[in-house]
């Protein structure tokens, strides 16, 4: 078998079939879900960037007798 794709090259045809079967409202839900997922990733990245950007505080120096 010389084809690399597990779908045997049928992927584009299956994708087109799903596009024609899917109501516009379902596509809108998937789009909104993708946007919300990406916004969540952005929040995680922003938090990590903020944490890494804060200056590191050094400990307090104590004199030991």
C-alpha cells in the first residue's frame, strides 16, 4: 500500500460531505467553541508571561551568631 493517509485519500471527500450536511448553526457553535478555547489558551499564556516577567525576590539576609 503506497498511500500514506489512513483514510486512503478520502479525507477531502469526507470533509466536503460533512460541510454539506452540517447546518449553519452547528458550524457557528463549533466556531464559537474554537474561539473560546483559544481565548482560554491566551489567558493561560498571559498568566505565565506575567509570572515569568515579575522580578525574582531575594530572601532576607540574617546575621547568625
